[in-house]
C-alpha cells in the first residue's frame, strides 16, 4: 500500500521556521522525484520545491526561493522541506508528491499557519 505521510506543520509566527517531513512507503522511494506543493484556501495548488530521485537537481518557486530548502534521505524514505522567514501568505496546506513519470502519489497534507 502506497503511503506518503506528512508531518511538521503547525502554527508559527511571522519570521519563524518549520521543517516538514514526508515519509514514504509502498514504493521504491529512491526512484522517484519528490515534490512539495501547497494550496492556500481558495487558491490553486502550487509547486513549492522539487528534487530529483538522486537528489542532484532542485527547483524552487520564486515566491519561496531563498527561504526554503528541500532535501531527502533515501535510506529513510523521507523528504524534507525546511522553511524559514515565514510570512502570513505562506499559510496553506502543504502536500508531498512522488512522481517517476508513470506513477504519481500524494500525501494527505499538513497545515501550516503563519500568524501572530
């Protein structure tokens, strides 16, 4: 059974930091590129960050470039999203996604709320 389970979300003050984690199971994690998306209330889902299967290439949304880092530990089947200097407009549900060009898997999301 394929699962992507996100954790690490919560309430944080503006300027704060959070690290999201996504643990994968049920597929060969190391062969998948991994993505973090987010969806704010009333808005479309948008890509935040991505990393290729071997971790050699990363990409970031312009809105978060310089404030976010994606990383992965293939031995732990886990992908991370380190976020800093958070702003209220970063408030959203953050989703983990795995894709290998054929199969596409999603987690259930974790809520991040940036508010004072």
